[in-house]
C-alpha cells in the first residue's frame, strides 16, 4: 500500500474519530445544555406573561417553585438553571427594554420587582455552603468528554488498522494522538463559548462566594479589622480601617444592573449605614460596571471594582 493511501486513510480515521465524538457530544452534553437553555426560556416567558398580563407580583418562593417545576419538566438539575436573582434581573431587563409596555406600567412593575431582586441576590452565597462538598458539574462533563474522546480516538485508530493491517506502528499512534488533540481542542472551544452564553445558579453561587473571599482577603491585607456580617443584614463585611467604619457589599457583577434595582440596593445600604453609624458603604464589583457618581448621588454609598477598592485602601482615600 502506497504512503499516499496510508496518509489518506489516516486522515479519514481522524475525521471518523472527530465525527463520532461530535455525535456523542450532541446526544449527551449538548442535548442536556439545550434542555437547560429551553427551561430558562420557559421560566422567563411564563413569569413575564403573568406579570404583564395579570399584574402578578411573584414572591421569591413563587420564582423558586417555577424554577423547580421547569427543572422537572425538562429533566435538568435545578442548580444548572438560572438562580432567582438571574431570573428577576432578566425579567426586569426585558420589561425595561419593551417599548410596547406603557411607561407608567413599566415603572410599577420594575418597582415591585426591585426589592425582590435585592433579597434574591443574597440567596446564592447562603446556599452554596450546602453544596460545596459536591463535585462541580464541569468536572462531570470533563470526565464524560474524556471518555468519549478516548473511545472515539481508538475507533479512529482501528479504522486505520483494518485496511492497512498495521497493528502496531507510529501511524496508528499518530492517528490516535491527532484525533485526541483535535477532539479536546474542539471540546475546550465549545465549553468556553457555552460557559459565557449560559449562566446558572451553581455558577452564580460559586462566583459570588469566591469573589466574597477575594474581597475579604484584600481587606485583611490592607490592615482592616474585619467582621463578617450576619446573613440578614444586607451587607457582607463590616471593616474598621484607620478609625473608619465601612460596610462592604460584594457583588460578582461584570455588567451594569438595571437602575431601579441598583437604586434599591443603595437605599438599603444607606439605611444600614445610619443604623450602624458607619462612615460609608461600598459596593464592590468584579469589574467596573460603568456606573457614575451621579447614580449614587448624595448617599454614603460608593461603587467600585475590586481593583479600585485595593487602590482606595492602599492610598488611604477615605
């Protein structure tokens, strides 16, 4: 058999491996993620229709029940769906961007949902302690994808062995390795894209708790005397730095939050500043979210990213 034919068979073997992997992925992981996407859309559509058409004001328990029901209907894990705060944020954003809703009705709906969103924002961090010992869903996907990738690569190598009758040779190993590399490259690209497109309650909870720990570490490194806040106080830390009392609320946001929701959070923090006789409160976000000082107004609440907070503490701009 000529070298050209062997190379051609090797290329076909790699193509077979990749095709089998993509088929297996679409029937397992891909199908599951599609059900998650459909369930999230169903939750959003159901609640928006009831809120707009029936002036329905859901409670946090109602939103939780809708999420739970859809997780059963679509046969997906509840923690892979949006969290309550993600659902509410999506609904508020959709309503604010809908030109077919009368301005007065829009304001009324957003006002009703804003306080509910602020309450829901605290839930993911509190619940994470119950699931921290469980393996992350991403780990299961990696194990399953690895198994499928190895099996598909072996089949591709066998596809080369049968017509060439070369049981052990470097071309066989080459087909296997090339298939494996290409498969895992495709998997990594797909996972990165899907991870950005589809948030979940589990991701939100882990992101929130990791970010809270990161902020706490930054406060300690700055020499602050740190006190963890009780879960029902509406902020994460009370810190004393150079005689100043600061209330710190961590939010793992990377994009702007609707103004009414942000305004409700600021109002709540202002009340806590007065009650605890603190000097000011700081909302710390992962990245700058484009909020200006005018949004905070004359209140004692500031919004800054973690990097800005570190600079704020390091230079004593209090």
